C-alpha cells in the first residue's frame, strides 16, 4: 500500500509539473484505493481467522465467567 501511495504522490507532482497526464494520476489513484481495500480485506480476514481459532479451541470462554457468578 505504501508503494501505491508514493506512486500516486509522485504522479501528482509530475502532473503539476506538466510531465504526466491526468489519466495517469487517475490510474495511480485507482491503484492506491485498491491497495487500501485489499489491506482492509486482509485485516478483516485475520480477525475472522482469529475468531475461528478461538471457536475451534473450544470457544465458550464468556460462559465460564457467567457460570462462576
């Protein structure tokens, strides 16, 4: 994601200097946003996998404290 952000900033600077087209900037912007989406999807999958691991290990950790009351 960091590479896509840097590429976008470089292309924006080149566009302002007249060295790149706006279409190039739009392409880099789309790549940056896709990288952000991919990063968020990977984080969501990691959380889902963590929950699945807890469930596979027995889950129910919340009911143990409720049963002790």
